[in-house]
């Protein structure tokens, strides 16, 4: 229908019952998108929203990672993990399907890439919404997120960190900046502030005594302090260090082992929502 990108398309459209475009003052972008069955208009616009009251004064630290996309450490002494399993499964599945296409630029390959992108977007939207809602329930007023903007760059010696072939692949497919943007605007709607802080040494330092030692991270998921004998999930320990950069006081209760035993929330592809992992008892 369009000979040039600058050409206009004249069309009639129908919105969903819950959408009223007559109140929108500033439309920023309109795209016509073919879904495979019908044309959709995707309209990006600015609207004013009512911001909720400040939910509380507590803080939570968020550590973003490769295996657990997000680890959360709450001020009042509990933690949560959000594994990245579902996105890794999608990456593996769609990579196999795209590899079977005759051409990586074919229509079939493009449809697969679009579907993969849509599923990732849904995951990030759902995750950010779930985290913000839990913060509202917990009375959290500040979310502290580790700043990963320089993670693809070199360290103080200009050396690029090597995460291994699979780690590097996952790292460069991250959308942590996009996730942080989603988290910020969803949190703002609930009156919650999002602050980004440096992640330097948060994975090496003990969140209980402050001891910094590389060998304390025994393996990818375990942190054991050789000074105070604290045992913690490594990602939760990092999240607690991130939280303390804004709220220096340690979490209130460290006697129940919450640093080592966080709750785990898994993404259910059938329902498109997060649910706590069921603990199997023998």
C-alpha cells in the first residue's frame, strides 16, 4: 500500500471498549502491524495518570543476573528469586526453529523472531508488575537496582570480563536496561522510587560483616563468609549489599536463614504469570 516510508495510510479503526482515544492529547507514534490474521494499529501516546500514595518507607535491593534474572532482598528480612529458565528455553527453542528456515531473513524467520520478542516483552512486563505489586504489599517505598550499564565494558584494568561461551551469549541478549525502564514507570504509578547504584564489589562483599574476599563466593549460587561464617545465596547476598547502599542499616532479622533460603517464583507459560515454586517434601 505504501510506495515510500513517508506515505500515509488512510484507514478506519476500532478500539477496545476500555480504550478512549478522544482524551489523548499527544500521540507520539502509530504503527500498522500485520498479526498474521488481521491488521492492528499500535498507538503510542502520552497520558496523565493518577499516582498512588507513597506505600511505605522500607527498601528492597534488586540484583540482576544471568541464571536468576532478579534476586530481591527486602529490608524486613526475606528474599525472593526469579529464575531465567523460561527465557533460556525460549532462546533454545526459537534458535532451533530459525536454524531450520531456508533463509534467516525469510518471512518465516521474521515471524519467529517477532514471536520470540513478544514473549520476552511479556515476561519483562509481567515480572516488573509482579515485583512492584509485592513491594506495595510489603510497604516498600524505594527499590534499589544495581546499575549494569557498564557490564559489557572493561573493568578498571580495561579487561573485558569473560563469562564463558554460554554466559557471554546470555549476557549480550539481556534486556536489563529495558526491564529497569519498565520497573521505574510501573513503580512510579504506585508512588515508589527506583534508584540505581553501582554494583561494584556487591558480589564479593559479605552483607553481614562487610568482609570482601573473592574466594567467599564458593560457587555460582553460594556465598560463605570466612570471617563471620554467614551462609547465603550469592545473588541474595548481592541484592542485600545493593539495598544497603541506600539504606545502610542491615535487615532486621538474620537468624532465620533467609539469606540462604529465598522464596523462588517461577514463570508459568500457561497462565502468563509468576507463582511461588512448590517445595517437595519426602
